[in-house]
């Protein structure tokens, strides 16, 4: 029969045991890393092609020259020209929105398949802290496709709900900043100071919120991959797991950020 389901939030291993298991799992199922790299390349090409085919020609048609944007005065002129063309602005926003939705959907498919494989590998490896890396090797292209097809829609909403909440939190310092800049528009010095302070606070809050939201989405994805969980249950389970074992989750997240930045 299938291996017994382990509670991913309980694990008896230390922080280093978690990292070692994650490393062994990732290396044993290395095609997942290749798929993730391929996703990045494909999305980058789609983004550049969309900008070149749909957005740049429209901006050039209203007189925005991109070779002159190094001059701050030209940037202000470009913003003013764009603000006066509401239909153009709406078109650009629609194009960007459709592009972002496509990106999230593709990423959700890739991550759903990846999570399904990694959770299956973790179960197959058993609970022993030590053992051969080959015990994690369960990758199958068919299983990855099946996981992506089954999970892209739930993960699509997991990402949108989690990052939607993050955006609402970031509006807390951003909205007062915008209000202050408008109130002091006749006093440039005060407006600039208010804007700089508000943007700095938003940036600092954004770092914290971004890390926490990233942890929440990754953990919620793992909760979904365990099977039988709705979007609401996965989000609730992911947040509960982070709350109950915050230190270990945070340390793992920091290591992931450091490795990601170094790799980039």
C-alpha cells in the first residue's frame, strides 16, 4: 500500500536535518530544477516579446523616446504624455494584467507538479535522518504533468489570495504617503521629504511582508500537495504551521533567499 502520510509540520529533525533532506530531495529529483529554469527562460521571452510587440510601439506612437529617458526632465515629460492618453494607459494596464495572469498560471502549473513530486519523494524516503540520496528519486514526467494539471488552479488562487493580502498591508504606509504628497504639492520640499520617508517605510515593510508571504505560499503549496485540501485549508494549514514552528521556517527561508541571491 501507499506509505503512511507524515505531518510535514511536526518533523523531529533539526533545522540542519530539514536542509539536508531538502538538498537530497532536490538533487535526487534534479529534472525539477531544469524545468524551473526552463520556466524562467520561457516567461522572460514571453515578457520581452509582449513588450516589443504590444507596449513599446504604442508608447513610441505617442512620442515617448526611450533613448532620452536618462534625463529626469524627459522622464517627467513621458509621464505627462502618458497621463494625457487615458486609452493608451488603459491598454497598457490591460496588457500587463493579462501578462501577469498568464505568468501566475504558468508558475502555478510548474510549482504544482514540483510540489507533488517533492512531497511524494519525502514520503518515499521515510523518516530516517540518514540514508542514501537515491531514496528520494521518484521523478516522473507523467507524474509532474498530472500534478500540474491537478494543482495549477488551486495554486493560482493560493498565490493571488496570499499576495493580495500582502498588497493590502503595503497600502497602510503607501496611502498616507500619497495623501501627504498631494497635500504638500505646493511645497516641493515637504512633498519630497514625505514621499521619501513614506517610500522607505513601505520598502522596509515590503521586505518583511515579502518574506512572510513567500513562506506562506511555499508552505501552503506543500499543504495542498499532501492531498485532500482545498485552497482555504491549504492557506490556513500553511499559516498555522509557520506560526507553530516559526523559527525553523524562518531559518529555512533565509537560507533559500541567500542561495537564490548567490545563484542569481
